C-alpha cells in the first residue's frame, strides 16, 4: 500500500462505482442499491486508515501525489492530506455510507440513477478535500454541484426545481469570482517567476501586495461564505434542505457546508493574511449575526427540516467565529464544530427523514407524543438533539466550548454574543422536541407509527457512537487536527508579518527611468 | 534540376490537397445526381466523408511544413493546419448529423452535401488566406453555400424566410467588407496582410480616415459572420429556420472561419496598431456576451436559445481577441475548437427529436427525455454544462484560458468580471434544458426520438471530445499555441 496512489483510489473508486451502478439494468433497483451501498462501505473501509496512518506532526502534506496534468499552464494533479482534510474526508465517507443506507426505502423511482449520483458526489467531495492544486480544486468544487443539483431537482419535494436551480446559481455566482482570483494569483506568480503553476504550496510562499490581497480575499471569501452559508448569503440553504431528499440533505449539511469553512482554513486565510486582518472582524461580526439570526429564525419554523436548516446557519456561524478568533483554541473549536455539525445535523436530517417516510409530513404540528408510540426513535432523537444543543458529554459541547474560549481570548464581546446563541439553540431544540415527542398523542395517524427497523438502527448506531466518543474523548481528534491548524496559523502569521513591509516590485525599466529623471533634475 | 524543387512542389500539392479534395468531392456529388439513386443508399454522405477525410489526411501529411503559395495569397502554416483539421472535423460531424436527418426530412439530395463541401472549402480558404482578396473569396464561397443550405427546406415558409434574411443581410455585410478592403488598399497600397502590417509598423497612419473607416468596415464584415452585437440580428431567425443539421454546421463552422480570418487580419495586418482597436473590441465583446445571454434567457425554442447562446460565445471569443497577443489569439483558437464540438453535439441531439418532417425543438419537448433516453440525456447534459463553462468539460477549460489571457491586461479586468458573471447568467438557461430533461414530465405525447447510427456516432464523438478536452486539454492548448506562434 505504501506506494499505491491511495488518495486517487479514494477519489476515483466511487466514480467508477457510480458508472457501474448507472449502467445496471433498469429492472433491478435492489441490486443497484446493494452494489452502491457495498461500494460506499468499501470506500469507508479503505478510507479508515486515514485515521491511524496519518502522522499528525509530520510537516507538510502527506500521501502526496503529484503528476503533470496540463504542463502548458502549470496545472498539476496534486493531491495530499493533512489532519484537517483527512478528518473531513473520513466524515465524507461515513456520511455517504450512512446516507445511502438510510435511503434504502426512501428512494423508489429511478433508484440506480440516484445511487450513481450520490457516489459521484462522494468522489467530487473527496477530490475537493484532497486537491492541493488550485485549478484541480476548482474543478472538483464546481463539478460537485452537478450531482447535488440533480439529486435535489429530481428526487426532491414540491418546489424542487426552484431549490435546485437556486442552489446551483448561488454557488456558481460566488465561485466564478473565485476563479478570477485564482487566475489572478496564477498570473502574478507567473509574472514574478516565469514558471506558471497552480500549486497551493507555491502560493503559500508568494508575496502579494496588501491591496491585491484584499480583492482576492474578497473573491475567495464570498465563494466560501455562500457555501458555509453565512448570513446574508444563506437563503439558498433552507430551500435546498427542505426540498432535497433525505440523503441529499444529510450530505449537504454534513459535508458540503464544510467545504466553505475548509476553504477558509486551507485557502483564504493563509493566502491572504493581511486582508484577513482587515476583514476578519467584519466576518466575525457577520458570523455572530448568523449565530443569533439562525437561532431566532429556527425557533419559529413550523417545518422540521427548515428548523434544522436554520440551526445549521447558526452552527456554521460558530465554526466561522472560531476561525476568525485566529488562535489555537478557536481554530480547533471551529474544526470540532464542523465535525460535530456533520454528525449531529446529519443525524437530525436522517431522523426527520424517518418520520417523513412514514407520515409524509414534516410539520411539527402534525406530531406530538411520539415517545409513547416509538420509544427507540425518540430516545435516539433525544440524544442527537442534546448533542446539537451542545450538552456536556456529547460532541457538540466540545466544539462550542472551544470556539467560545477562543473568541473570549480574542474579543470578549464576541464570546458573550456567541454564548447567547448556545442558549437560543437550547430554546428552539427543546421546544421543538417537546412539541414532537412529549405530551399526549394528538394525531390518531401517529398511533400506528412503527419504530425503527434493524436497518435504521444500524444507520444511527455509528452516529451515536461518534456523538458520545467525540464528546467524552475528543483528544485523539484534536491531536490530529491541531498540528495542521497550527501550521496554517503559523503560515498566516509569518506571511502577515513579512508582508507588513511589502513593496510593489518596481520593474527595472521604471527604475532606470526614475534615475535618469533624477540625474536630469540635478 | 536541384533536389529541392520537386520537394517544394510536392509540399505545395499536399498543402493544396484539402482544396483539391473538397472541390473534386463537390463536383463528383453534382455529377452523381445524373445517376438515379438507390432506395436506401446514402452515396452523398459517403462521398462527403471520403472527401473530408482525404483533405484532413492531405493536410496532416505536411502538417509541419510551412509554405507560402500563389505569391503569398495562400499560406500553409500551423494555423492553416489547425483550422483545416477543425473544419474537416466539423464537416465530418455535420455529415454524420445530417445522415438520417436529411432522409427523414426529405431533403436528401446530392446538392446538400455538395454545398456542405464547398462551404467547408470556403472556410478553409478563409483560414489559409494571407490576403484580403482571398479572404473575401473564401468568405463568399462559404456564405453563398450557406445561404442555400439555410433555405434547403423549400416547402417550409420559415426556412425560406431565414434564407432570404440571411442572404440580404449577408450581402450587405459582404459589401461592407469589400468596401473596407478597398479603403485599406487605398490607405496602405496593398491587400496582403504581411505587407500591410509592415507598412503600418513603419508609417502609422492613425490619423488617416481611410485606414480607420476601412478597418472598421472590414471588422463589421467579420462581426456579421461571427454574429457579434450589433451585427447579430440575423442569427436567431436564420438558426431557427434552417434545417437543424445546417444550423449546427453553420454555428460551428462559419463562426470559426470568421474568427480565423479576423485573427489573421488582427495579428498580421493590424497588429502594430493593436492598442487602438482593443477598447473597441472590448466594448463589443461585452455587449455581445451580455445581449446574447440576456436574450437567450427568454427563449423557449431550443434552436433560438442556442442561437443567442452562440452570440454569447462569440462574445467570449472576442474577449480573447481583445486580449490580443499570441496568448489571447491562442485562447480564441482553443475556445473555437471546443465550442465547435460542444455546440455541434447539442445540435446533433436536436436533429434526433421529432418524427418524419416535423421538428420538436421546444424546451418543453425535452420533458422527461433524460430518463427515457439515458444516453441522449447524458450527452445533452454534458453539452449544456460545457456550454455553461462548468468543469469537468472542455467549455470550462476554454473559459479558463480565455479569461486567463484577458486578465493579463489590467485594463480588461472589468471585462473578465463581466465575462464570468455572464457565464453565471448563461448557466440559468442551460440548466433549463437539464430541468426539462430530468425534472419535468412530458405533457401530452412525449417526443419521438429518431435514432440513427450516424447521428449517434456524431454525438459520441462530440461527447468524447467535450469530456476529453475538459480533463486533458494540454495537447489541444499546445496545438493552439503552436498554430499562433508559427503564423506565416
């Protein structure tokens, strides 16, 4: 295995599996789903060594693969991982498997196309996390939109076409400006050294004038902020979440949103540190608005999926706030929040999917007293809900605590406002839970609900394990991400310090002309 | 006799091979009409494929040679080779797309293929000309053939209307071009591009109204052919009325030929005064993209939609032309090549829709097609996302190279931003096609798909090219750069 192109296998195996599933005969949705779930399981197993084979303290990226791709413009096929991307990749493979398993009975029509698209999406997500070449990254980043767009648009709810097109256009509008910024980086680098490249590690070394940084940072930040999504660019999210099929919502919440924060950690922050110093407080402010706004709006939602969607806006605000604190605790907390949000919100969407499959409604008002009818379901719901609130002992607590700690060390008011977000999240979640699960059974249709089947229990089992494990013993995770985050922080800080004194390189001709002018004056 | 002379002759003959092969092919086709055709045969198509294949082969034989033929009027250089191969590919794909379409719409006559060949011949002459007079010759040969092809469905009113409109406006544009050539000749004393460039480099005549008006008129003539705003009015009507196979052919071929000639004139003759025409080109590029994309949003007829989209794509290529220099020109060449494949592919899909003589080309006709005809659906989706410039397709690489070239000029930064935002707008209408394909159920009777093996082959070839150049564009980009750097 030592020399096998492991990351490439991880990226392209799902794609190959997707092609196989897509070409299976139409008459056999069962085989299609068996093959697809099997492929996702294999992918998960193959990705698991990322956990123990990763050497967290090793400098730079690991398992690197670098091949010439388009030499004429200097683009390389360059993959590699560090602690951050390795854990996000693990989150991706786990989520995809769980989402596929959870969708077994939900998707009836056009099953093989559905499974093929989910697998293709997985390939795109992993490629995005592994890419260390900006052009390659951008290709995966945007190509990934296509399967997600189709998943929402074909298998979604009533307003699925609207939601799918909105999702696509929003994300694309943000990312084309990032493309211009990438091209600008590429040209600057080529003008300075003569050899074109899109390699991230080279760009980490490249000086950039602060004014140039500002515009490039803005372009990157908008692209990532739409994906996170940050207030006020979040409006695509509730639509997409509500209309998407359960598996789509789960993947969207658990992985796609993380691409935004990941983009900040990997690209926007270390590449443009001076711009970050200027814009950071503003972004933190917007993140705080998002935390409170998301929580308040979530409180009044009548629809379960919408409630979870707005809670995502709030939680991802925490992740952004932690990054902007620019210290070890904040960044680690942000990373933990990303992972926690992936697990908890993914589980929440699955839970909503379970009742939706049985009742074909997601309105809170249509439920009530579920504990008496479906106790196992309700117990799992309780745990997941509490982890989403951030109860100590569950994963949510660790992330939020670290984010608030980091924010406190940076700006005390940030921490105060963020803490109100925690309180508000308890309000909307507990209130929702009370209306759905406690009290008498208010609707007769709910009396006949069946509890979780064995398959569904299997779906939730790994998520519950993760919730408790990450809550009680987060240290192994922190051990893996902390060195990578410290490195990012170090790059950011040293670059910022170097570039304090940055001066535009003066072309030789201009210097001569200036000297000639000076001599002439003398 | 020295050893060099016969070699020279051979190279010249091979270099003229495409012209000879296509002329012979067209003549054979016309003669064949005297013999009554067999019921199920398609000799016209076969002869055309042979002629196109022969010309591609001939030019490949001497791909690395450089020659100036007929006293410098006709040149054989890497750009000629590149465009000759591109036009042959466009011709072959168009013949394959026409194969069954012309049979089912009852326009299967040898003249159809003869005109197609002479039109390809005109395109090659345009790209290979180093003299304004020969450029005009090629342009007229191409245009006259196209006028007739657009009106080939004689029994249909809209086809007649389209041909008449295209002809009348095209005749005007030809007049402009010719007058512009005359004025340029008056200003510089030559029609040969190289000499004109040398003349302008040593004695700039920027104050000379003759030069300015002449250049403007020449540019207008080309702008008409490539459908740039404000000379785009004919496009939607001509595209809609023409037989679908012809629409695909002209949308790819005529545009590429117009740009090939424009690039040669721009680089060779007007290169020394480039700084003067860049702002004008930038504004026209901006208008072309924006008008094309915004108008395409409102179309329900796919042929009209693709017509406006082709206007927008002319705008993207103009961005590259405005960027200028070898890199901008190479980006334009690259973009034209990938655009030809994806656009021809999309039109070939359209040729399959409908039964007998009728065409079903409304967006709503595609409803549910993606699941009933998976291959057709996937192909159309790939062509649409490629036209929208989304990875991993060739259209995306085209946009990268075009905007990367333009971004090198700081004064064109606004144009690049406008360009990428335009591509977001365009994605909206390209997505409408995929929405129809996968997310709508057909109302009433679903559209009949007339499968034909030749058209399926054309779609597969276009699909392969679109995807291949999307993930591995190094070779094509190198060829495009060589074609510009080796310009004679």
